[in-house]
C-alpha cells in the first residue's frame, strides 16, 4: 500500500465513490468521532491560501495538532538550507503525516520513498495537485450523486495547470469524458482516449455538464500576455451560459482571475460551485489526513 498521495493513477470508480461517500458523510454529520490525537506537519514552500488553510481546518476537525512552515521568511531556508534538507528535518521530528507544497524542482517522489511517514502532495509545481482534483470530483459527486456518464470541460490555461494534470489521472481512471477548450497557445498536445479538444466555444459549452475554469498563470509564462480581443474571446461570462439546455455547473480551483478566464458576472451565475469547492476542500482533506495517519493512503 502506498504511503503517499502524489499521483491519482491508481484511483478507480469504486475507490473514488467509497472515498467521496466518506467525505460527504463526515461533512453531513459535521465532524468526526472517537479520534486518536495525532500531529501533522505542513511544509508550504510556495504561496497558498485555500490549500494551506483548509489543511489547517481539516486538522482542527480531526483534533490533530499542526506544525506549519510556510514560505522562506523566518526559516533556515533564508540562511540557504535546501528545501530537501528542510523536509528531512521535518520528517526527523516524526509527525504522523506531512503535507508538502513545492516547486517542480523539489524531488517529491524521491523524498517520499525515503520515509515511511505518509506524505500528501498539496501542489507540486505544474506536475500535480491531487487533493484539489479529489475535492473537485467530490463536489461534482455531491451534486450528481454519480460521476458516470458525465462530461467535464476544462477551459483556460491548460498547459500550465497542475490541477488539470491530476484531474487527467483521476478522470481517465474513472472513465469520465473530458473536454478542453482554450486559447491555442495553452492547449495540450497529447490527448488520452477519454479526452476531446473543442475549437468552438458554443459547441464546447453545449457539450459540457460541468466546466472547470483554470487560471491564466502569468507567473508560469515566458512572456506577459496581451489581453486583446482574441484572448478575451476565451473569457467565460454569464451570457455564454444562461440559456444552455444543460445548465452546466461552474467550478474553479482558485484563485480566480476575474476579468481574465472568468468575467466577474460568473459570481452571480446560479450554478456556480466555486465556494462549495472551498468548503468541500476542508472535508476532503480531513478524510485524506485521517486515511494517511491510519497508514491507509
Ligand atoms: N486551489 C489552490 O491550490 O489554491 P491556493 O493556491 O490558494 O492553495
């Protein structure tokens, strides 16, 4: 049994549905019972709001204590200690699980293999964000009660998204149809059998039962983009969605680029699930921490 959560390639429909039902049962009963007190360490080497705070809230729900190292300032990273050494020192303090957000360069898989302390990836450069993919899927499962036969469209900056990288692993394993619609410069080149590329906005939106927007990630681009009419035509607004027969749900992992991938009027779209995702992130991460600290990841 794996001790880390980095990739989602071994999740199938049964595993996901069992997990989602546990998350939602705890959410609906408002907490967990009969817990043994544990400790977790959070190592956030890159900025975060939702993921870091929701892991802290999740630990609170479980009655776990949290040690947090967030950013370089005030830590020995400032004195030149490497992120790998920092990780190994955290592990030497023997937490019951460790949660890591890092850049692409951080050797997450190698370090996970060096310890028997469960490791949960909380965002790894452009490579992975498995807890976000799971909480998005839990949010869709909560709404539809099943993900079978559903069609999920991703739009925005596909090329630079770690959220999408993890969704592709998860959704292909669940056999779910995935569509893409994005500016040509941020498209994907290799499609999996369950994936389809749209070039027309109307066709893509009419196909989708849920749309997951992805931020235009300026910090990962080689040059600044020009928000010209061409690029703005890839922005999603309420007028694109109202009147569609399928009334697609709208999701976004956050932070949202209002005025970029989404027009600000999406905030008032009736099937907007963005803050439900944030809420479900706490319960999804609590379930993952519980599973990890029981050695059952
Ligand atoms: N979705 C997400 O990872 O948000 P943060 O960067 O704020 O954690």
